[in-house]
């Protein structure tokens, strides 16, 4: 914090009075003195922040707020209105550039908010593409964009060319699974029979919205191939798609090369470290990595981008240092930074240029761009610039866990380490004291230096891991409802193996491919990955390695985020007021109400709280993914195939029945003629049909689910329930359009047919 300058008392007094307001004259002299002291301290703190240019950092969070406001809207905002208002605000800022400071600040705040709002609207317009309205089976001719092979098949992203008999209004992209290792590769023109359905909506209110993410990826349907596919003659696809498919072929080739050279799960993980193709990693290995808190290492993100760019930077700079005539006459540091930026861009293209990779690329380019112009690479200002660029390019990414967790971690680390001056800025007294201390005894040996470096590096890793875990914890709890208390140990042990051994050796292995010597490096890299997997397995096997947390509310996350921003963006003691919203957010976590019932969007399945307080699942059609979402949000560690999930439910082909925790009964009714009886016999009736007008039970029928999507019933404290939907009845956005009037399915059973009670309904 900068020192108070006595030549600015009037401005300080004005700033302090504007923030805390003018109070009436106090009858107590002590209170007046305390108020004057507080106002003076607050004014000095604000002035110090202004002198340090810290308020400008809030432009990034304000632009993100504009993005959030855009996505909260029930209907699609008018793009021309937001563009016009942004132009008016920008013009007003220019016109009133000499006006009072408060007016200019207000205009800048609203302009930053409108920047995020307008960027989101433009991004929606750019991403617009047809979306399937219903499930269909058709023949598709398409170009294979990307493939991620696994042990049982593969996940394929297709650019559609022909879609059945339709010639227009066809999805731009579709994502499909295929059984077995088909003889296809990226860039192939294929044809096959495929079953597609619209991108799924949230499985629960507040849950992951795959439909929204698919919209911005221009994916109009998801499904699977039915049978074999045929390869058609190649067609002209344009240079951009041709480049993408060529890069993905290289990724697949390198993935297979690494995985086969090392073998086993070590080979699968080592390949994912470089190419981001995670299909070969088994679910057991994924669970161990998650439990150890290090699953992020197999997803191409900031760690990989910084390591790749950093290795280019140090190799280029180290090579140029060996040439004295160049090193002494030219800015080799800036040259190395430029090469690192080129290398990072090439690595982003090779890694598939997905959202998380692009975000990491932008942050890396900003960091080395600062080095290029002679500024500090790691600073909170550079982080704010990177956030603004991402808001301008991909504003929808701010809603995802990747953006939130990475920026929270980096902000916490930069805010903590910027308090420590760099080596070049240490005062001479420190250097002289260090020299005098080392002169008292014999010079340190090589072993002493090595042990000292290991100790210093270990402390740095522990501190950075602790800060990153604390900063990303709220977002992990909100999106994944998981907490790894041993993640600090897992990261502290395994990250050094990755950053100092596995990745550098793998980088050398890539360079050795043209010479046919890369297998030597892959084997050494495999040993490092073996140690990492062993250590992660030990951590994962430790009791309480993974703890489940009930889903926290949006208000809780907003409060914790505000506290984190306040702590990291201010540099004076003013930052410590950020503890207040953090404590408030923690209090809100204990006041969150878990729903007693969660109903799927189609009304065919649900999860209800049984007599023992745990969820029971009944109905049909609920996939393992949907059930996992229900359990995770409830803080339940059971898997979707756990047999206890069906205990206490009674099902047949016409419906299901169960008792709930409060003694009430709930039923799923699949036959129209049973609805009237169920309305009288049970407390809650769920059906994919349309309920009769008079029903004494609380009913969730087709009209409710079609209007609100998936539904949660929350206890209201008065013996009843509050119905909460994953969307509002008036919600109408391009990725979740307002549904048309629903036509209830007709029962095809004969009027006098017997109930086929011998056909149980079990969730898939």
C-alpha cells in the first residue's frame, strides 16, 4: 500500500464521505472521534487503491456480471437494443470525460456491464444453428471432425452434409457414439443409420445444462450409430475443416503411439497428458485421480499450456545465451517470449482448440505478451485483461466450472505472491545480510544446495496448492458436489512429477519422433506416470479421501465469489472486508434445503427421499447419468447401480409406489384410467400424462414437466411442497425454446386388459 500523501487531504475527505455517507452529529464525542478516524482511514485506503490503479481491475468482474444478466433473462434480449445502449454509454463517456469523477465512474461501470451483455448476445447470434425437436432415426452423411477412441468404441463429432430426406434446417453438428473400433478417421466422409435426440436439458433444477453448451458448440443432436458405417468418396470441405481433421489425425496417431509404447493405464494417462484424448483411461483410474484431487492433469488446461510454452521459452533463451554476440546485443528474453507465444498457439491447435484450451492460451499469451513489452508476467492486471478477452470471444464459458475454477485459482495465487517482491527488487540490506550470514561458515555443498532447493520448492508447492484448493472449493462444491480433503497431499506429491519430469521428457519425446528414438523417452515418462498413479491410488484408498456435499445454492456461490474478488482485487487492508461475504456465504450453505422429490423432465422417473432419509429411485427411462446427478446433488456417494436405490419401491408395468420420509406416499402412474384412483390414494402423483382437473394429491403431470422441465419438490415448512423447475414457464431462449402445447400419449391397452404386473420397471 502506498504512503499517504499530505497534499491530497481534501480529495481523501471527499472520497471517504461519498462512500460511508454523512451522519448526523453525534451526542457522544467518542463516537464522533471514532467516526472521523474510520473515515480518514477509509479515505486513505481508497486513495491508495486509486493510486495503484486497482479499481480498473473491477471492469472484468463487471463485464462477467453483464454476461450473467444476459443468461438470466427469460426471453432473448434484443441485440439492437443492447448495441444501441452500449454506443450511448460509450459516447456519453467521451462527452462527459471532464465531468465529475462520480459521473465518469458510473458511466464506466454501466459500460462494462453492457460490454459483457452485448458480447453474449453477439456470441448467441454467431452460434445459431438448427436443433432437433424430437427423437428420430435417420441416415446421416457427414464429415468426421474429431474422434476419441476408447476400449469399447468411440465418441465422434460429425459435420452433417445430408440428413435423411431433409435438405434444409439440418443440425450443423451432431455428436454420436459408435461401437467397436471402426475403420474411420477424422476427415472421412461417412454414412450410417443413427438414432438422434435433442441435446438433453438439466436433470435437476440448477444442474448442468448440456443443451446450452451444445448450442454454443453448434451441436444440434446427440445419439449413437445403429450398425456399421460406410465410407463415401471424399468431398471438398474447405481449408478450415480440413485443417481441423488433419490435426485430429495427428492427435490420434500420437495418442496411439504413446499408449502402445508405455502400455496399460500409464500409457493411457501419459497420452492424455499431451493430446487430451482421455478415452483409453478406465473409469477406475478416473475415480482414483478424482479422489486424489489431480484429475485436472489429464485435461489440457493452464498447467499444460504454461509448461509447453515455458519449455519453448527456456529452450530458445538457453540456446541464444550460448551465442555471446547475440545474447549481449539483442533482447533475447523478448525473442524467447515471442517464440513461446507461437509455441503455445501451435499447442492449442494441436490439442483441439477446445474452450478450456483456448482460455488457457489467452492467459498464456497475455502473460508472455507482458514479458514481450517488459512488464511483469504474472500480475492481477494481466489476469483481468485475459478475462475481458475471454468475455469478448466466448462469454458462455464464464458459466462453466473450467473458467471459474481456473481464474479463481490464478487470482488467489497472484494476489498472494504479489505481496512478495521479485528477487531483483529486494533491498540491498537483505542482500548484505544474506552475504554476511553465508560468510560465517563454510560455503554450502552441492547436497546442501539441493536440499535447500527441495525445501523451498516443497514449501512453494504446498502454499500454491493450499491457495488453489481454497479458491476453487466453492466452485467444485457447486458444480460437482465433491470435496477431496486429501487433494492438498495428492497435488503436492504428483504435480512436481508432472511439471519437472513427465512433461519435459514427453516434450523431448515429441522432438525425437522424426529420428525414431521417441520410444526411449516414452518409457521414462511411463515410469513417472506409474509413480503418479501409484501415489494417487494410495491417496484415493485412504478413508474419507472423497467427501460428498449437498449442492449449494446460487446465492451462496455469488456471496463466496464476491468475497474472493474483494480479497484478490484490492491491495490495501481494504481487502480484508472480503471476509464478510465469505462468512455470509458459508452461513448460507447450512441453510440450503434439499428437495424431497426430483422428477425427470419426461415424468417417467423420479428420486424421492425414503423413510431412512436417503433417496430412492423409481420409474423407467432414467439413465445412469441422470441418477448420478440426483445422487450427487443430494450429497449421496452411492452409484447409480446400487441396489439400495430401489429398496422400498413397488413397481409394475403401470406404475410405481413408495413411502417417503414424512410418511407421505408417492406414485408414478403410467395408465390414464388409474389417475383418478391414484389422486385419492397417495399424496403425490407423478405422470407423463395429463392429470384430471380435480385431484386432491399434489400432481406433477405433462403440463408441469413440459413447462418447467425437470422438477424438484422442496419442503415449505408447513407440511407442503414448493415446486421448483429447471426453467420458468415463460423461459424462451434459443437453446431452450418455449414448448408447444403438449399432446398426451394415448394408452394402447384394451379397456378390459389385465394389468401386466409381472413386468417390473427398473431404471436403466
